[in-house]
C-alpha cells in the first residue's frame, strides 16, 4: 500500500478544519494512543531503561518527545 507523506503542519491545519464533533473524535484517538504508550512504557520500564543504559542515556532525563522517539524506535526494531 503506498504511503502519503504529510507534514505535521498539514495535519494540524486539517485538524483545525474539522467540525467540533470530529475534533472530539480525533482528540480521543490521540489521548488513547498516549494512554497506551504510557501503559506500555510502565510495563516495560526496566527493559527500556536497560536499552537507555546500553546507549549511554538516562531515561529519567529524557524529554517526553525523546522518550516517545526511543519507544517508537524500539517498537520498530522489535517488529522488523
């Protein structure tokens, strides 16, 4: 299936054009994704921290964005 490249700015612009009801649906999906990510990180925190140590990183000092990027990278590695 072909992928369409869309920038963050384009997505945000599209979200602004949604009806209030559609915005609530989009927000619920985003929040649900964050909640799943938080649960997954907590369940696997020991392994994630070990991976950080292997890479010379301190998980507790990473920003939320850095943590998300790390978890995303780990997920892509484990599903490859």
